C-alpha cells in the first residue's frame, strides 16, 4: 500500500527533474582561479555592453558582456595583472559543433588594445537562437567574421608558461 | 535660358516620377543600389513587366525574357540548359532573377558584368549563343512596339518628357527596373530569423539551419552566406563588394565554353570558378549547378558531402572536403533549404504576365 503511494510520487518527482532542462551556459575552464558556467541570467547581472554590426545591410545590435569582464570574473589576469608569464596565455573559444578559434589574452585586454569583443546573449533585444546559439562572440572591429564564434559553449584558458 | 528651364523641368519631372517608388521591404531590410541614370518609378517597373513578358522581343515571336525566367520557378526555366529561339542550347543554366538587384556580378562567370541595363541586352542581341535572336532586328522590333498603343502610353509614363521614348536603351532600362523589384525577403526562414516567429520553421529545418551555418559540420554558408545566401551583396549605402567565384569540383577538367571566370580573366587558376547563386527559392529551381548537371537538391548535398564529385581537380576550392553527415542531417538540410521558398513570390501579380 505504501509502495503504491510512493511510486507515483517518485515518478512525478523524476518527471519533474527530467523535465527541467539545464539552462544553456558558457563554461569558462582551464587556467582560471574560478571555473564558471554562466547562464543568460548570470550574464544579465554582470556589467552590460552592446555593439552594433552591419550584416550585409541588416543592422544588428548585440548585447552581452565584454569578454574581458567574463575572464576577469573567472580570475584570469587582466589589466595591470596581465604581465610576465601570463602574457603567454590564450583563450580557446569553442562552439557546440566543435568549431574553435583562439585569442591571446593580450588582444582581449582593453589596456592593450581596444578590440571590443562581446560575449553576446541578445540580438536586437531578443535572446539569441537557432544557428546563432544561445551565446556567441561578436568582434565588430575584425574584418572577417570567422572569430565571431556562433553557438559558443566554452572558453578554455590555456597558460603556456607556468 | 529656355534650354536651361526645359532641362530643369525635365529633371523635376524625373524626380517626381522617381519619388513615387517605394520598395516596401520588411523593417531593417536593405534597399538595392539603383543607378542614378535609371531611377525607379512605378511606371517604369510596370513598363518593364510588359516588356519582360512580350514575345515581340524575340526573332520567332514566341519567346520573351520570361521563357527562361518563369515566375513559378523563381524566374528560372526548369531546364538544365536554357534553349534559345533557334533551338540553340545555352552552355549554362538559366539563373534565378530573385534578388538580382543585390548581387555584385550578375552571371555565372563574368565578374565584370554588374549592370542589369547592360545584361538585359545580352539575351536580346547575343549571338554566342543565340537567345532571343534580335541582332539585326532592332528597327523591326522598335517599329512594332511604337505601333502598339499600350506601349505609347507606358513609355510616355515611364520616361516623361522624352519626346521619342521607345528605344533600345529605354527598353533595357525598364526591364532592369522591373528586375530590381523582384525581391524575396518574406520566406518562412525570414519570418523565423528576422520576424520573431519561431514557429515559422519546423524542428528539422531549425536543425538544418544550424548545420548550414556550421563551418565544422556542413559549411554551406562559407559560400552561400549572408541574408541572400549568395555571399556578399551590394545595397544602398554599402560598400561596392565583388562576387566570389568557386570551383566546386564538378569536373576533373572544365572545358570550353564552361571554363568559369577563366574565360574572362585568362588565368589558369580561375578554371572552373563559378558564382555561388542565391539559395532563396532553391527548392523550385532544379536542376542545379552552372550547367544543370545535378538534378535534385538531395544529389547536390551528396555532391558536397563527398567534397565534390571530382577528386582529381587540383583547382577545387579548399573549402570543399568530405563531410560527415547522417541521413537525418541531409534531410534536415533539405528541409531548411525548403524554408527559403517564398510561395507568394511565385505567384505575386506584381511580377506576373500582364498579357494574359
């Protein structure tokens, strides 16, 4: 009798857990002080930034968080801390489909260069979706779009000199 | 002084007639580039439509521009190679005119041909191959048009202030203006991507979109990128970009007359390079490739999944390589490509035959 009551309750709980899909996130991993898995909610609480792009005549305003702010949050040296051996470090940005590009830490730090690379989660006010992924990088100052990684899932920090 | 006033009046009339044109594009969609010497007007586009469908513009009185550019087939002809008035086959397949106003180079393999006003004359007067076959027939054609009451009215409205408007240059201008109006921007995919309607695409098509834009998985967008799925586009206020041409590994050797842009550049490395056409409405424009040598979309995807059916062409684009696509991936890609078909465009009366 007890079992008969318990089983439906367990089944309901299991169904509830299975029904709750984990919110999509971007993981920040590797040589970081604090590994992160940032959801859109998390990014929403960080300092927001936006960039405007022109995609063959269609204007798109992307919003999100500067990539250097994301890295700072993971404890990656930036600004005056980015010196010495840390300058031989890079970030491997990886997409859902396995696409990978890399950036050196120096080219992500606004104290080195004003590169304006955004980890975006909305376009023209709407959450990113479909082939853009839930998150993407947007590098409006780069002449080619190949490093503006769509469907971004991970930022892996690699320190070559320990 | 009189001449100055007259020319001022002419400019004013031209400005007035141009001012009535509205592109009526979805919000945020770029306008095409229009040459200053051939401004748009409702009357000119309407005249162009009549001419586009007029069989008087052929030596046999049976064909028109629309014979090889049929609206219901997104302005292609359903044939592997287009057939002219004398029965001669064109070496290449008839290209879609959809969004032709935006493409930097108009044809399959001539980087320099970028003016619709010039290109419109090629099928009319070209002899290699003969298409509409009008070489030497200019006066006869102009006479027949000048005698037609409908054209006296349409040309006067389209070229106000022009005392003798029925000429070959005005014919070409009107046809070009009409072609610029054939714009597709309202497919199910547009509604999904730009219109906020996520239900406009099936789940399979949504998976197909991700494959299409994935450089790792399928990589289609590397040549068919951008909102026109044709690579870079020209638009009002934008940079004057050039088309890219690709050798897609169809043949081990590309033979004349289909050597691609090599025919124009003279460079051996350009052999087999053809333009990546727009994929808008691609589901209704079979057969495919510059020579219509692939019958179905499914076979096109097989071609690219193999990294090109020719394995021996050293000039094959480095973008091509064998892909790891499952049968479901291939079906998803087709479903996505089908979402680029704008059914309304295929029957919209603005682009239909006015003579029926």
